[in-house]
């Protein structure tokens, strides 16, 4: 306690130093804690159910070597009835719905679940009952629903009479039979569905859907390990089941199951888990570098502060204080700073976490992450802070507790050379870590630049995009066609609208369908034909996106009434199959239909910016129907008034039809670069913080070096040294840690950049522009940091310097 009182007194005497040290540690701890809160919410936080560690996700291994995490309903039932090694097997599927609980209809999410879903989670109801044997049937399923605890509170005010009430989902009446337990977020990351529905209601609530067939894969599976059974044992037992099913089931060629893979259950879908985990690890590693830079910076500050205290420490040692006592005092200083840094860091982390909760891809507007600073996150932040404080205190403690007593008592400058070398080494370490962060930032920025400069094959600017799904409102095909035709007619007549059309998907949104083409006179390596991507588009689509037509025509309203199937292809497909002739009028076989090519458009990007040229085709919405479409509108001027006008037209046509999301084509394209944008923002912010701390550290070292060499500088000037020689002396001191730090940082960045390859979209991880620009940035920063100490050196009076000390 006496040492702690001494430490607090010492810090009160130097409030500027204390505030700067606490701020530095707070920045490092705050950045790391905020990112850990994201990692915790996405990957680490256990599902709030009993024995969550016994839950496993189920994936099917197939003949072609694929691992499939989504199965058909018949496939699920096959495994459910033979769930060897598991106490049971449940299925779930997230989907959009329209929900009406009285007088308000809105688009939301629902989780379709198997009848044993809540049983496998070992959950009981907050009110009423959950699904049971009746809801486990796939035919004749009762029209019932379970609502979330949050919806019960918000819409029903927690009234117990909510059980038995009727709500409307996709226009269909359902009876509420129970309320899910409080705090249960569902089993899909960020979804927090307000309604849980039995699987057997899916086709009834989604007209035109045929979910009960083997080729329709839409369910994700999870189960609970049987008592006394390990994951490996259950996996082996289910693999035997899969091979038995392959012998008796009806499967498409290449899709027969060869085994089963079990993974610990996660809210992240299995097919995304590896990529998400890798990205989260990258963010946490970069944030940890900031914490390390902050610790090194504070260590350098404490080491610099120790110069002025070397005589005081020597006196304490001379009158009998043990080295252990001195080290203890200096370590306490680091830990006291760490506590202050932890408090500030938690505050910063809460602000950053609140910001991160608002950041989501355009296609995930209804998903929400809970980045609350729970005990695990707070414990992590405290551990990082204490580790940083311990590191910051130990380095100067080791150096300051071993002075040459006689020299220190006489001059107070013991070990100045050794301490200068240590301080320069610490600054070099900060620079090296900052180089790592800025190289990663540069690679992300270069990736974004290359992606945005890549020809899209269309003009995305100025196009409003509105997602609609008439299936959610019970529309069949005839009514759906009338609705979409009427909507297009009304929208095209609105002021400010240049063109409008419909499309099944937006390019570069990460989703499009695939079919097989058989070309007369051409043999395909696969008997089923050549793989071709496609989307369904309405008349005026190519004009709306300003997609250049290279030959032929686009689609017109007359194609809807024509008995002749038509399609438009991209130039990659045209060159592949008809390299020396016009493709207009050629015929292709797609499934049971034969269609005629009526147009060719320029090639573009469809699923991702880095994809190789792909074969792609467009089919007319007038000749094929789907209830879920995007309305695309090219707007002259501001988009907000046009969007409001379109909402008004929707209310006129049908007040129950609400858009799932309203955005722009540019924003949808941005979703394909979401990870790169988020990486550039976060890693770039960390890099700037690290660079600033390194610059401050370099400034401090050079300033101290000028003070310590005041007498030397005075002697040099008295003997005739000019301004240039004095400046070279200071800048040479700056060049050493700069060269060492940047060199080590670049050497470490070369292998580290390889870990980012999957996020760089074709950019070489050893990108020359990035690895050239980063050292240039650090050279400029070093010059700025050295400027003030250099000017101070030039103002040294030789006579005063000769009398120094």
C-alpha cells in the first residue's frame, strides 16, 4: 500500500504524462476489446440453452467431394428416423414473411423449425406450449405458431391472453400456442426471429413452393449428442447411415451421400463458418497489434521518465532499498496505468461496439448483432490492459533498477547510452507493428480500387432497387403478373423516372441461378450440358441498367404473349459457342425448353469482382414467373422522393404489400465488398492509431536525445559545426529506428499478407504499389516527428551548452 501511495503521488505531480499514458493504453485496450466483443457475439458466445456444448451441426458428404450443409426435407426425415449417436435431429430454415398481429402488417423474419426443435434445445415455454408431435407431421400440420418473448412484450404487452390469439403470416391465420423463453435469440446469427413456424406449413404459407421433394434443399440440421457418445462416435454411426441411404434412396447423379460430418454447433451457418472465423481472427489480430503498440509506447514513455528519476532510484538503492522493491514500484506504476487504461478502454469499446452494431451488409438489414460488453468481454479487456501494463512496467523496471550507483548519484544520468538503445529498439518495434497494419490497410484499399475500376458491364449509379416478394402475400402467378405489370406501368409514369424493370437478382449481389445448355451440334463433357448462369429479367432491363446491346434486341412486353421462347446471352457465351458467326437466331436447349437467341450483351461481373469470365444468359420474366423480384428504377435527380412515390403506388395497388428492402444498385454491389470495406475501415483506423503512437514515440526519443546531447551539440557548434551537420545528427538518430522498424515490418508483412489472399480479389498480396507507398508514408511521418527536436538542436547556445550539468 505504501508503494501504491507513492505511485499515485508521483502521477499527481506529472498529470500530463499520466493522462497521455492512460490515453495511449486506453486506445489499445478499447480497440482490442471492441473487436473481441464482435468475435464473442459471432463465434464464442454459447447459445443460452442447457448443455449447449452437446449440440452439433450436421453436414452431408457427397460423391463429388462436396460437403453440403443444406438438405432436402426428405433427406432430413431419412436422417431423423435413423439418428444413430444422437438423441435427436432437428431442422430449421430462416425466411421472409409478412406478419400482422392486429392492425399493422410488416415484413419480418420467421424460423421454420421441425417439431422437435425446442426439445433438442432443452427449452420450455415462457407461456403456453411449444411444438410437439402434431407439429412434427409434414402433412396436415395444424395452423399454429410460437412467438418470441420480445414480440409478446412489444405487440401484446406481455398479456397472457396472447396464447390462443390469431396472427396472420403471409395472409394466413395462425393460432399462437406459446411464447418462446426470454433471451432466446434463435439458432441463426443475428436473425432474432419474432415467429417460429412448423416445417409443414412452409408450402401453405409460400404458394408455388414445393418443399417436400428430394431436389429442393433448404434445411440446415443440428442434433444433440446422445449421453455417453462422443462427436467422433456419432459421426461414424451417421456415416454408416448415409451409406445405407445411398443404396436405397433416389438421388441425382453425383449427389449420393458418402458420409456425414459433425461440427460443434454455431449460430454461423456451417458453409460460412470458416470464412467468418478467418475474418474475425484477422480483425482481432490487427486490434491486438494496436494494444501491443500502445504497451510498447507506454514502456518507452516510462523509460524516458526514468532518466529523470535515475538519481532518485540510485539514492533509494544506496540507502538500502532492495532491487526487488524498486522493480515492484516501477511495475506498480505500469499496473496503475493499466487500470486507468482499462476504464478508458471499456468506454471506448462500448462506443466502437455501438458503431459496429449499425454496420451490416445492405442485404442483411433485418439482422442484428448484440455486442454487449458481457463479463467475458470485460474480463478479456481487463486481461489485455493488465498484460499491457505489466509489459509497460517491466521494461523500464529492468533497466532502471541496475544503475551504476556512483555515477548516478553524481550525475543522474547512469546508463544513458543503454537506455537510448532500448528506447530506439522500442520505437523500431512500434514502427514495425504499424507497418504491418498499414500494409494490410493498403492491400484492402487497393482491392477496393481495383474492384470499383473493374468494368461491371452496366452502369450502377442512379438506380434505385426495391425487393418485393408477392409469395408473402398469397399471390398466385396470374395475380402476381397483374400486380407487377400494374406496378411497372405506374412507376414508369412517375416524375423523375427514366426507366424501370424487374429482375430476379442484382449482379454482384452474390447470388444467381445456374442451368445447363445443350447446343445442337456441340458435345458437352457433361451429358446434362454446359453450365450457364442466368437470371430472370423484365422488359426494359438492359435500358434501365444501361447494359450495352452488342447485337439483336432486348426483351419487350410482346415477349410475354409470344409462344416462341427467347433469351439474351452475354458475349462470353456467344464467343464460346459461335466464335465466327452471329448467334442471333441460334437455338439452345435449357431443360425441357428450347429457346432462340434474340440478343447479345457485353460481358460483365455476376457473382464477384474477381471471377473469371462466365457463360451467362437472361430469360424474360414475361415467359417465366417467380414471385420474388427486384424492382429497378433509373432515377433522374434525388432518389428519396421517387422511393416515397413508389411506396405510395404500392399502397394503392395493395396496402399489404411492403418492400423487403429499399436500397440502390450501388449499395447492393457494395455488399460483395463488405468484408474488404469493413477491413479497410477497421484495420485502417488501427493503422492510423499505431502510426500516430509510433510517431509520438519517435518524437519523444529524439527530443530526449537532443536534451542528453546538449553538451555535445554545443561543443560541435563551438568548434564550427554548421546547421546542416547538427540537422544530420538529429535526422541520423531518426533514420536508425525508422530503417530498422520499416525493414522488419516489411519482412513480416510479406508472409502476413498471404493470409489475406482470399479477401484481395485477384490482387497480389506482395503488391508493389502498397509495399512502396507504406515506407514512403513512414519516411514522411519520421521527418515530421524529427522536425521539432531538430529545430531545438539548432537553437542550442554553445556557451550555455558548455556549462550544461
